[in-house]
C-alpha cells in the first residue's frame, strides 16, 4: 500500500511491559499500561478495538475477537530509555552507545565553565524529581539568583529558574550555552529549560523547552523531507531532533493542544507525515508517580481517538506508539526500560498481529515504505497487508 498521509502519534512513556534487559536499568517488573489498567474505571475501548489488548503477552485486558487494526510490541535496540534515544530509534537511528548520565552530579569543572559564561552560580547538581527540586531549592534560588541545575536517570542537564528572577528567554539562552558546553564525552541527550513561578512550593509553567543533541546521522525526517514529503512536527518533536530534517515547529502546551493541532492538520494537509508527541503522560503523570492521572489522560486520548478515526481518508494511515516507559506505580520517578506498543489503522489495511519486533526502528522504516521512499534507515518494513 502507498499512503498519502501518515499520522504517527507518540504517547510519551506509554510502555507495555519490561524488556528482557530491564534489570540492568533497575526496571524489573515495570509495566506502565498495567499500572494504568489497575486504576478504577479504566477503559480505552478505541485502542482496545485497534488491538492494544491483543498484543502478544501484553498481560492485561481482554483481546478483541476481531480487532480493526494491526498491532505489535517493539523492543528498544538502543542503549538507553529516554526520549531522545526512543524517538531517534523510531526514526531509524539506533544509538549503539549510551548517552552519558550523571548519578552523582556533573563534574565541577563543567559547572565552573557554565557559571563563568552565564554569570550565575549553581544550586543542587544532583539527580532529582522536577517538582521536588523546586520545592527544595526554589527559595534559595530566589535569594541568590543561582540556577537550579539537576539531572535524572536519563541523559539530561536540566535548569530550573523562577520566571520573576530569570525570564524564559534568558533561561533559554543559558540552555544554549549549556548545550554548547555539553559536547564530546559530556554530550547529554537534552538540555532542558524548566521555568517555574508562584510562591512556595512553586509550580512549573508550560514554557519548558528542550535543546537536544543534533542527530549524528539522517533520520526518517531527513529522508522524507529530501523526497519532498511535507513533515508536520507537533509537540516537542522539533526539539528532540534539534530541527534536523524539519522546516517548522508546532509546539504544544498540553495533550489537548496536541490533539487539537493534529485535528487541524487532518483537515488541511493534502499529503505528508504528521509526527505528534503527547508529553503530558510522561511529564505530568509518569514522573510524578500519578497512576490515577495517567489512566485518566489515556482515557481522554482514547475518547479523542474515537472522534479522530472517522476523519481519516481512504489512503491515510494512523500509527499509535510510545518512546519508552515511565511506570507510575514503581518507587522510581524515572523512565522505565519497556516494550512499546504499535497500533496501525488504515481503511485499506487488513488487521494483523505483527508479533514482537526487535527494534523501534521498524516504525520509521515502515513509514518510509508507505510513502514509497528509498532509504538506508535501520529497521525492517512491517509486513502490512492490503485489503482485497
């Protein structure tokens, strides 16, 4: 089949069970979907209809007798479990070397250079929960003007600052300085601006911004753009790929905003690839161990999905997936090393169990094939079948 439009929606952190190597990442037993499924009243009938509970060894739910979509789960081949490696792998770039992490904080020499160039001191420099770090260090930041620098189990350098002390644009400038410094052996996946506001214990604002490492090789986005296929990045997609292979950015402030922008593309675009990241699952619920909120957000997405499916044209294809896990019922607030689901729907496609795949890269390889674009991306084209 050749598609005219492909919609790929990433439910950020929606893992479906621990990978065989999860123990090496401290994630034994993680299962983000199961943690949401256990919440009272949880129901996602539209994803179930597409085949969510029919995925091999999914461990929860009742399989559909006659699912309307194709479905599978995919293992991560990259050495990591974060947003950058997950999205890059989805788009055909496998990270064979793990990006650096800092379980004991960043080297002092690196922080000294950062302070020299920004003119501001640093607080914290430890792995921390994003909400707890501003509660613990926010008042000191207000008194001193020093920046709150922290990390997590992921390859990230995060800078938190109160908007009354450091306006967002100034914070973004500091992040660009950090991005310039963090190269070579310290080339973290992302530098993240984390503005907050209000009074103690403070609240994070929606003006977060990610400054990612530039992908070292071409990805699906380059392949499609070079072939003249329009790419519509919604959410933090532009940031994750540092703009490589993209002409425009469409940031969002919430899942609802991302879904609304996807609706808008479906009404106006004649041809192209709409690549969407819905970050609230991860940012608001997974990292805050809020299983109830995560389950509610999935149900909100599923209701939207029920309204979106009828809008798809005869030659459209919809894909729903994730980029890693973030189990909200584990003691950790970090990402979890999990399989991701893939649900595929198109009016011309025959529903099919696609099994268990060895890499997320099969997604990007399949998207390129749906557009008929030759490429050298990692991965294998999924054996989708047309209806006869």
